[in-house]
C-alpha cells in the first residue's frame, strides 16, 4: 500500500485550548474527531499544506512562522497507510474567533486536559499524550 503523507495541525490558543473537528461520516475514520489537516500535495511543504488546509477546512489564517514540527507518526490502518506529519500551530485569539467548520463539519475548541473525552483515529493517541505533556509543563 502506498503511504499517504498527511499534514496535521495542533492549533493552540493561550497555551490552553486546542481546535478539533469531526470527520464527515462518509470519509476514512468518519465520525471520529481529528486535528485539522490533510494530504500534502506534490511539491508542497508540510507547512504550506497546513496553511492551505487550515484556510480551506476551518477558515483560520496562520503565518508560516507560527508552525513548528511536533512529531511524525507512521501508522497502518487495515485499509490505509499514513504518515502523520504533526505540527504545533500557535494561533492568536482574534484569528481563533474566526475559525469555523468551513466544510460544514462540527468544530470545537477544547481544553487540552479534556481531549481524552473525544474519540480520535487510532493513529492519534501519541499526539494527545504529547499535547498534554507539553501544556502541563507550561500551565
Ligand atoms: N486531518 C487529519 N487526518 C488524520 C488524522 N488522524 C488520521 O489518522 N488522519 C488520516 O489522514 C488521512 C488524510 O486526511 P484527510 O482526510 O484530512 O485528507 P484531506 O483533508 O486531504 O481530504 P480529502 O481526502 O477529502 O482530500 C485520512 O485517512 C485520515 O483518516 C487527524 O488527526 N487529522
Ligand atoms: Mg482534511
């Protein structure tokens, strides 16, 4: 199976709240919560893919300088092989207020300590752990 390179954004505001969205029922891992993002296109950097996906999916403007790499997660689903290229994205409050499900999906800002209450795709478990470690250290 070909590996799909996916850019994934952990968008953080005030070192507290994280942006999550619900995947449409008819898509891979449908119905689960996700961090916004999507496939990296040919000749596109991960950061550029995230600027594009955050605009398309949640109408959130971010500067390239606000994006740093967090972790890479190779994962095999029964039906799909992915490489999640997970980045940390610091958003400011004014931009965060503009964010919404631009493709009709439900989106929420969730306090990082409550991420465990949501069901994410199986590949995401290490991401939730990393977010909580990082923000616990700052709070
Ligand atoms: N965006 C996103 N995708 C994830 C996460 N975790 C995870 O396993 N994936 C997987 O990564 C793959 C690609 O993500 P995607 O469906 O958002 O891709 P996309 O925005 O380009 O959508 P499209 O396929 O409709 O063009 C999917 O198979 C999805 O299940 C996550 O937290 N966020
Ligand atoms: Mg997507």
